[in-house]
């Protein structure tokens, strides 16, 4: 199965009330065939009732950080409190949000809940903390570390949850970033 299908499918299968989640696929690929396939996959999930948005920007300025910055500018993101970001080579367990978002809900001082992956990390950010730190900066290719440093300097706190493991299922680069937003409150 293609990487984009696995990653989009994993994001769409996350356990969370469907009226409080938006799957946002930010596609920065340059290959028109890849774009078409990713868009078709998003439409397939939309046809199943998933609140999924396929977003492409007119340029690749700032690469991943630029895509993330643009992704947060959409009107529907204004309703969102949290953002769980997954690169195209991530496949989170279906209970990922249930095991991470409560830390943010119950402690307003936490900016990021970071989890373990086989050779890296994944996590859920509080959007207001991203905004407070000045947002994603496209001046660097280590956008996550840059944002974490700026957020910490603003006094925000971080939680590392090592018990939540994101499995490694393939190391293939596809220039698509999957972002999850609108995890308002707790699922109950």
C-alpha cells in the first residue's frame, strides 16, 4: 500500500469525536501525479464522512515550516485548540489522541505533549502556545526545535510521555504532512 494511504488512513482512524476533529493534509509535493493521488485519497475519506481538508499552497517557501504556517491560516483552524502533527511516514495508534490530549486539557501551562517514536518523536501542540511564540518560522529546517525553544523562552511547559509509542512502519519520504486539529476539550 502507498505511504500516503497508510498515513492518511491512520489519521482518519484516530479515536476522537468526529464533530471535534479536522484532518488537514498539507501537500507540498511537486509531482502532479502524487498530488492527484493524495487528493483522491482525501476525497475518498471525505466521502466516508471524515472531516478532511486537502490543502496545497502556490509555492514551497519555507518548506515544511512554511506549509505548517500556511496550514494554520485557514478559517476552520480558528475553532481548534490543539494540533497533532504527523509526517507522511508516521502511522499513529488509533488511541494516540486519547493518550495525549488530556495532558493539555487538564494543564493550561503545557504547550506540547511529546511522545516516543522508534527513532524520533511525535506530539500534540497547543495552538495558542504556537501563536504566543510567534508561530512557525520558515527560516530553519529544524522548525520543531526552533518552535520548542521559542515556546520555552515564553514560559510554556512540555510533557514527555514515553509510554505512547508511534510504530515505525516504513521510512519513505513523501512531501505530505498530515496535521490534526480541533481536538476541543476531552472526548467525553
